C-alpha cells in the first residue's frame, strides 16, 4: 500500500525561507486550495494520504519531504540545514515510528530529504547549503547497513538535489544540467528539461505517471513526446515558496 505524509499549509507560509527565489506575495488561501488538489491527485494515483498539522507555526512545514528519508528498511529523521526549520522533524518522527525503525541525524550533521534521490539501490545525495559533509557521512553509515550504494553529487545554484534532478519512470532521470553534476548520474538515462524551464526538473513519479508542475508546459510536452504518461498539477502559489512537487509529500510503501 502506497502512503503519503503531507502537512497542512501553514498560515505563516508568507514568511517562508527563500534561498534562490525572490520574495513575492503568496496568497495562503490559493496555496491551501492547490495543496488540496495536490493531495487529491496523489489519492487518484493510489496513495493513501496521512495529513499532519502539528507544525502550523513553522512557515515551511508544508514541505514535509525535507524532514525524513524513508527507505524500505528504516526511516532517517533529518536535521535541517537551516535553523528556522529545526523542530519540524519531531512530529514526522513520531508518525514514522509507527511504520519503520528510526535513525536520527545528529548535530553538527545536517541532511534534508530534498537532497536524497533514491534510484533502486542507489542513493544520490546532494551537497548543498542544506546538507553538509557530516550529514552525508552520517546518512552513509545508516545506508551501508542495508547495502545501499551512496553517491554524493555536486549541486549549485538551487536549493536541493531534487530541485535539479528527479526520477522519471524506469531508469530515467529528469535533470537541469546547469545545476547538477551529471557525470555522477551516468549509469542512468539522463533527460534534460526544456532550456526555457530551469525549475522543471522536480517531477513526482507515482507508478508510471509523471506529475509535472503546470508552470512547465514545454517540459511536460517533451516528456509526452517521449511516451511518458504525464499529469500536470498547479502548485504555482506554493512554488513562490521555493517548492517543488516532491517537497510536498513523503511517500512510502506500508
Ligand atoms: N522554502 C523552502 C525551504 O527553504 O526550505
């Protein structure tokens, strides 16, 4: 059974952290409506939604992906790379303990779920302003126990590894090569976003369906031409808070 943790949009989302985007006004009500539609789409694609609301005082708490990495064998509770987000992970840890054994990333290590991309037995981990060397090493120690192959990847000019690169169905990756070192990804089939849509590389793949943010029609059309089954979701208001589709859920098999 596929399950997805999501978190209700905080009324404080207008005060979200921004690293590579300029602040523009966010309408919290539109963000809430888009989030509702996002959750409905996940349900239509077969996921059972578990909605958390513990972290409403944290502006970025809707971006639940960053709080944990869920592997089949274990859930790793992250330590955010930015002080304003530290503490969000407590509520996720409590919920995840019902489904997995738990490992916790400890200070001074930092790791955010947006920096971890799983492709089968390979775990790509982005080196970013949010995930430090100690975080990568701590995560590797946990992953080694279960024989994962951890590959660290240089990332620049964007927030997370998964801002620059996400999984399509099969052995394909969707990538913005300006932001990630594609040499590290060479065992996979690398497909490049439309050059007019640098933020389009964050797609959410559920089964054979690739969800693409509605803001990126050229990349969606290109993927359709390549015979991917594409569905678009409007997260334009949430993306003003530097969101991507993957940030808004934590998917796992129960
Ligand atoms: N606004 C998302 C983040 O900075 O984590």
